[in-house]
């Protein structure tokens, strides 16, 4: 059972008032002659401390408690999926597991979260892949039965399941990248790794930025009016 940690509230106290003002802003837009609908606007997580959590998880067919803060000092790929025993979800979960060693080699851990219980997670792991199951995984599946983690990351739907949100969190616990897919289509391990490597590069080289489609070994750019021309002349 997931419980958001009080330490996350303390860590964000300095910016809390600004974010609350933004996240509670009401955007009114006309939808018909009958009136308006109010849409709750949330402040983006990118650039802010990732909401911390402590939750039950399944790893190596055992129950354990995990917290986001235990991974401080490492990068984290945190991704949400709608439900266990569904269709697109196992393709994503197993794809990340099969390539987990590539992420571990660049100081990165992977966590997957759904609103299912740890017991359902275990049953799915114990189901063969040929039967739509997961088999053993190289990283934990986190149980968000109370839906607090999904809500904190802004991926919880009105139906009570999570959209396909993916967040890359840096070594200091700051969200550097976020993407959210609707339910019917999955995400790319290749693109996740590419973005992660770009984040790591610019953090190691703060005077450079990575242009579109950048991969390790590609030319980067100096973000100044004069020096950026060196990049554009070379392409």
C-alpha cells in the first residue's frame, strides 16, 4: 500500500506556495452554447523535485518496501502503466526488463507502477510470457493500490487507472523528463535511453546542449548566438 512520504512535502516547502497557486488555477474554456467547463490545471513536474513515496513492491518474486528516496544518487526511470493482466502493458514491462542491464550500466534504476496490489503483481510475474504474463523481471513492480503515487505524478484518470506516464529523475531527485501516452499505445525503450543519455551529457557538460535526435557521439551545441553557428555550419 503506497504512502506518500512527508519528506517530499518538506523538500518542496520553499516552492510550495508558487506551485499550489499554479496547480489550482482554473482554466475556463467555452465548449458549447450551454456554458463552460472548468479544467484543473496542474503545474508540470519537470524541473521540480519528484514526489517521494514509500510502497510495497514485488522483486525476485518477493514482497519488499521501496521508496524513491532510496535511489538518490542514481538516475531513475519511473513509468506507470494502466493495469496488470492487460495487453500493451506486458510488452513495455518486459522490454524494459530485457534491457535493464543497459540502464544499470549508466547508473540508472527502473521502477514500474500500477494501481494493482503486490499480490496481483506477483501472480502476473508468475505467469509465463507466452500466456500474457511477465516472468521474472530485473526491476521492481510497485503497488499503488491507494492511487496516491499516480495522483501525485498527474497520471491518474477519472476511471481510477494510470495513463502511460514516464518520468526520468536525476541523481538529485529532480524530474528532468516527462511524457504521458494514452492507453492504447506503448512507449519506446530506445527513446527513453536516448533522452536519458542526453540528460546525463548536459549535466556533465553544462556549457553544451543536445539538439534534436542527439545520440552519444553526435555533435552538440554551445547555446550562445555566436557559438551556436558552429553547429549549424557543420550540419
